[in-house]
């Protein structure tokens, strides 16, 4: 790793006593080490403390380091829609994609001897021990970046001597197994930066609205300063405190001669432009987001969604989605109690727009995918489809629109047209165009209601269907999505595919996880 990433101290600083951990070894899961954790370095003496930690984790598991990452959802054209994450809102980036200003700022304020120590720094520990002894409480830490990393990954946040020793043991082992640049990359991607932001990239996007690679010196110094107390020093809620801490970072960088006095003054004078608190913003299309999560959960499980750092290209067309929402809003004002709307592309069966209700805050029930309602006359085309599919009927086949009765249990069922009239003989095309009830019921009986149900299944309707006489008039409960899917299948010459909100999904490294693109 170049000196640009890990700046060296000037010669007068190289007199620091290196903390040597003795000879450490792993035998049967037991890590034995000679750990020197006293302030005796300051006094000129070293006291050895032999410690055996039989239950400490094996740091080699970090070779497969894969922290939880935030999943991002985009519309069909690549516009970012929303993000999904569990407790940790994180996006992992390689070390070479992180601004050198941020790397130096973090090293300057958190561990300026990172490039030369072996995981533990005796000077830092001695200085912290002296300060803590003088105050009678823990007021200063002596942790290196490596110790902070292992504490974050393996240990609790409780302040205790035994935990500090465990930190040191694990830090020594990490330094034996991993290179400095690997440790630094894990650190910058792992630590908490406040406002539910984990990792440098997510914090940079949140605080400054830009990628971490684009940070300048002033922004980097402010971000590095946040590490000490992420919530208390958040620029969003305590900008004066964040600026004071930023100045401390810049001063430390100047003392180390990592920046010039002119660079320090320029960074101090720079007016910080803050971004938005994106980690707390909800989805603008919550019905769609929830439906996407449900679809993904069936295929990948919730763990992959909220921790896997997926990049999901949804099928949603933002323009059509806005039109759908406006339509629902206008119709609701006209007197409807509730409404739902879903649009399916016949060519691909992609769901292009979905509105599950009038107001998600008042009702999270997605009527587009869950509400079972009788479709009425919208069901009639499926009966005609079944007739044509049988090969016995054609659009110009004549059917009688005349009175008829069918046994229905202990009674008779007499279908009626909407206007209570009868039109006599007419073609199937005409009967469907005029949405006549009696011809539809007659045709259902002639074709066979079980055949109609088979056609419904082939069109994508999965809800229970009973072969009742009035089935051709829509006497069945189905969802709006089922109806839209069935019509999309008819519109695509009978070709059916299950509707989907997902075009494709990749993992954080670009590997394809789900591919619903047309083949």
C-alpha cells in the first residue's frame, strides 16, 4: 500500500515505542499471547501479563468478510426509488474508491501510527491509562483502528479491563492474518457514522449527498470527526459541534505535516453543504415497495433483502405510476370509499404501476394484490375465450338472446340482461360487444363451466372458482392483479407468465440473482 494511503510520521515522531505482543499462537482454538497493557511504557518499564482466552473468536473468519448492506430499488429506467435495510444501513466500497482525504483524516484523528504498529500501540495505551487514572474513570481510549475494528465485529461495547485485553489479543491476531489495507478497508466499511449510517459510502451519501470518492478535505475532516461520537456530533443535529471537531481533525493533520497551513485554512473556510437525512425517509410508493419485498422474500428470504446489498431493477415506470396515483386520487374524490389500480404490460407481464389504496398511512392493506372482489361483466371475455379455444365457436357464431331457466338447487335460475330486454339471435361478437348477460350464461353452459375454469387458470387466475351457473357474469372473487394478468395474457395471444415487479436483481458485486428479462 502506498504512503499516500498511510502517511508516515516525520523522523521526530518515530521514537514511539512499539508494542510487541510477544509470540502468539493458535493451538486447539486457544490464543496465547504475552500482552503488555499497562502505563509502564511511560514510566520506562514493561510488565508482562500472560492471558489465555479460550473462547475468543477466530479472526480468520474475516477472510469472508461480508457485512450487511443496504438494498436499493430502482424503477425500470434506473431511477432510484427507495432503499431497504435492517439495523445497518450500509453500502460497501473498495478502499481505492474512498477519498484519500477521508483516509488521511481518519488516520490522523483515530490512529496516526496505524502504518507502523502491530495492532496495539503502547504509547496510546499508556497515555490513556494515565489520563484515566488521573480522573478515576475511563475518559480516554487507547484503541488502534485494528482494536476498534475487532471490538465492533466481535465484542460488546462494555468498558472493562478484560474486554480491553481481549481487544488487544484479537487485534494482534488480525494484524498477523491481514494486510494493513485490508484492515483499513474493513474498518471504513464497518464502523458507525451516525443517523443509521454504517460505512463511509452510506455516511457520505447521507451527510453530503455525494459518493465517498468525491469528498474534499473539509468534508472528510468533518466525517472523520464524527467517529468519536456519531450521534452527538452529527452535522444534521449539531453542526457547530461537528465543525469544532472538524477543526481538531484539521489541526492534527497539520501537526503531522499531512496538510499545509494553507490547506488547513482553506478547509476551515469551506462552507459545508449538507445532504438529506435519507436514512430516515420512507418510500414514496409504499404499496409497490411492500409488494416487491413480498415477491423477493418468496425467492430469496428476508435476510438477503435487508442485509444483502441487492440492486433491484423493478418493472415500475415512474411516469405511469404517477398517472395511476392521480387517477386513484381523482376517483376517490368523486365518491369511492377505496380504490386500487394495477397495470400489467401484455408483452412482458411486468407490473408497470400499482396503487394498493387511497392512503397507505391509513391502511397498509394492498387491495391491488389482496382484495378479493367480484369482477362482474369483466369476467365475460374469459367465457368467450373458452368457447373460441374449443374450436366449436367463432366470432360470427349465432347465439340466442332469449329467456332461459336453469335448475339451481331447489329453485330455478333465470338470467336477466341489464335492461330486462332480449335481443334475439346475434353473433358472439355482438353479444360480447353489448355485454349481454343471457348469451354469456348460455355460452358458459354450452362450453362447460369446468372448461371455463380451466381457461381462467391458464390466464393466471389462481383464486378459488366454483362452477356456479352465474360464473359467466363474474360470480367469483378475484384480485385486481389477477384480472389485469388475465387480460394481459389475452392481449398477448394467450402467452402467459406470472406477473412480476422485478426485471432483475444483482448482488452488491454485480452477480445476477434474479433475471426476469425477456428471453
